[in-house]
């Protein structure tokens, strides 16, 4: 009698498990179909301009970050992930700084995830494409080098601090002009700049300088350009700055004086 009851219970459990697997498989297939349909719509409607494919890729990466890390993780990604990438990859930037110093600039769009949610993927892809082209054009015009871009974020290297600051100012002016035209789809970009000695590959100082630039950028508000004290000193009176403010930077002891470009 006991064996009969046990066998019946096992049969019921097996049937329930089988039903659950069927339901799960159906849901996964439906989700996959929905994802492929969305990807197809994006591919056919956004590949009409240069760089569209990369922009679509970044949209999917942002969506994945939101899913896996939440909105905080997605907001973190642009600057922090670029800094993490540089620390691991250690790109050969020494050739850009024959004098032994390199200027690193980070930029990203303030609250980009919220903006993406508000305007939708189609408008977001178009916006990112325009932002990408503008940044690259101005970086090239100021003798800079795009080290890496990811989503709405850029890591850029310059040999001269004045060129970096001038590029940042030109970027903010262009973004403000675009904001007046775009209105509801306008963006606010935060920019941070730091310079340091010794950028040899494998040298820990390289990693610290990149990390410092990322921390400076993280302290900036949308529409603001922040620079470290080393940049402020090197630029001197060639560019007006505010009186500065002290900030605690993650991974660095003490407080650090940061200056906003006026």
C-alpha cells in the first residue's frame, strides 16, 4: 500500500515538473521572438545613418545593464566601465605623450537611462548617433584621440591640457545649441579632465591617472566641465575657472580640489 502511494506521488510530481518545463519553454520562446522582432525593427529603421549599427548595440547593452544591475548600474557604466576597461587593457597611450604627461578626459550624458526610457529606443538611437558624431568631430579638431567609447560615454586622450579644455568647452557649446533646437530630447553632458605623469604600459601610475580622471568626471553635473588641480595649474590664465571646491574621490585618500570651467 505504501509503495503504491509513493509511486502515485512521484508520478504527480513528475507530471507537474513536465508541465512547468513546457510552460517555461513556451515563455522563453515567446520572449526570444519578441526580442528578435524588436531587433529587426531597430535594424531596418536605424541603419540608414553611419554608425547606426554600433548605436543599436549600445542600446542593447544599456538594456542588459538595466536588467542585470538595475538603473544604478546602467548609470554607472559610461564612466566607471570605461575606466575599468582602461585599467585592464592598459592601452598604449605613451606615444601620445612624448613629454611624459597625458591628459585624460571622460564624458557622458547625465541621466541617460532615464532619457532613454522617456523618449524610447528609436529616438535614443538617433540621439546617440548625433552625439557620437559631434564628439568625434570636435576631438579630432582639437588634436585629441578617442581611446574608447561605450554607450553615451567617451574616454579621450590629449597631449596638451589646453587642447583638452578647449575641446570640452566646444562640446558644451554645441550641446547647448542642440538643446535649444531639440528641447524635449536635449541632453546634458558632464565632463571631467585630469593630467598626470608616467603613462607607460604596466605602470600603476597610469591606472591611477585614468581612475582620477574618471572620478573627476563623476563629480561633474550635467553641462559642467570639471578639472583637477594639475590641469588648472597647467592651463593657467588661458581659460577662466571658478574658485574650486574640495571633493572626496573614491579610491583616493583625502580631499581633492576640483575646478569648474567658467
